[in-house]
C-alpha cells in the first residue's frame, strides 16, 4: 500500500472517530442541560409551594404597640427550618436550592401585598439575598445587572438604594431603566431629583420611560423638573421643559419664562416658548410677543404658536403680519393662533380665505376647516 494512501486512510479514520466523539459529547451536554433544567423546575415548584405556606399562613397575633422586632422574630421562626435544611446540604446543592428560593421570592413580590409583603421582604434580607443582588448589579453581564436592579425594587430593598443610584450611570440602557423604576418604588418622587441630575444624553426611549414615571406623580414631580431646567445637558433641559408643559402646573410659568429669557441655546428657548404656550398663562404674553422679533426661525415659530393661547384676542394685530407674510410655516402657525383668539381672528381668516394670494387663501381655508368653520364671513 502506497504511503500516501495509508496516510489518507489514517486521517479518514481519525475524522470518523472525532465526529463520533463530538456527537457523543453533544448528546451528553444536552442530557446534562435537560437534567439541570428539570432540576431547576422541580426546585422552583417545591419552593413555590413552600413560600405560599410561609407567606400566607397564619401567625399568632401581636399585642397592640408591639415592636417591629417582635414581628421579625415570628418571621424568622417561619424560615428557621429552611435555613436548617440548607445547613445540611453540600455547597453545590445548597447554592441550587438558594437560587430557586430567590427566584420564587422575586416572582412572588409582583403580586404579594400587605403583611405577606412584609414577610417576603424580611425573608429576602434574612437569607442574605439583598447582598447577593447588590453583588449581581456589578456583574459584567448587562442582563444580570438589569435583573438585579429590577428585583431590588420589587422587594423593597432600601439597602440597595446606593447601588441603584450608581446603576443610573450604567453603560446599558436597560440597566438604567430598571434602576430608575426601582429607585422610584423605594424612594418615591424624591428619587426624580437624583435621576434627572445624573441623566445625560437622553434617548427617546429614556424620555418615554421617564415620562411614564413622572405621569404617576405629576405635580409632585414639578419641583424636580424645574430644578432640571438648570441642567448642563441639553437633552435633560428639553425633556424637563416638555414635561412641565404637559403637566400644566402654573408654578412652572416663572421658571420657564426665566429659561426662555436667559438661555443662549435657541432650541431650548423655542421649547420653553412652546411650553409656555401650552400653559396659556397671561404672565408670559409680553415675553412671548417680544420673541416674535427673533432672528431665529424656530424661536419665532414657537412664539407664534404660543401667542394665541396666551394673549387671546389682543394678539390678533401681532399675528396678522405673519399670516400675510412670505414664510409658509409662520403663516400656518399664525393662522392657527388666530383661529383660537376669538371673533376678530376668525373674521380675519374668513377674509383671507378669499385672498388673491393662493398660499394665504389655502392656509386660511385649511385652518377654518380644521376648526369646523366656514370660509364665508358672518
């Protein structure tokens, strides 16, 4: 047999052996994974049943005026058998059981209230799970950090406030989001001060998440949003400005006027004028009218949009030149402002609907139609 053929035969046999061993290894790994999954599921069921008993079972009544430590002693007596059982296990087995118990408690935290919730929080602390979650929030895997941040909020782990505050500056958006929600659960609206202070370069997703939180507090969130108007990051200032306009709290008028007057950022100035228009407070009328003279198109446009809501019929003469002017966006903004200032503004629109200028006529007719009004003067 030639040497080359022998070498090829040996290589072929080696390849077959390698393929067989690889297949055996894959099957073995799958078998191990299936076994681990079944073990986790079995342990989860066991501790789900056990925790239901521990959290919902009756306890001896405490005397009126009892100290919290007396309730904690009762809670500890409930879980002592579980701790004793853990102490008899090997390290590997104990870790598996503790992990299953921790997952069960986190899942239960979403639905448990009242005395049962107090027990659950105590259990989480007593088993050392709070410290474990604080360690996990420093994991190099973002999904582990995000899950830990969420768990600490669900479980009312106030010991984790410092770790959650640090997580507000995490590199991953999901971790920051979970930390925000958990801090608000633990601290209340006061957490917004820290959240806004540490926020930078807000994405649209960040803004949506923050707006959901703020919607739950509204007026209580206003002081923190007003403070955020002084933030060095433009995205935070723009977000706070928009939210103050949405909430509609009159205490925001003066800070927004100051912002519009003093800022050197024209995007922020335009946003502040827009928010003032949504608030519709007459105190801002003079300031808004002054910015009709701005050389910045976005600022003039925001002032036009705001003026009709703030100054009412008195703004008709200020709006008319823009309605008849050459800039399409300003013509449309002025026309829409005129439509809400009263009879004088509507009469002007009805008159201009018959204008020889095609663009002016079309815009006037469009705005009248938007408000369900006729193009014929009354």
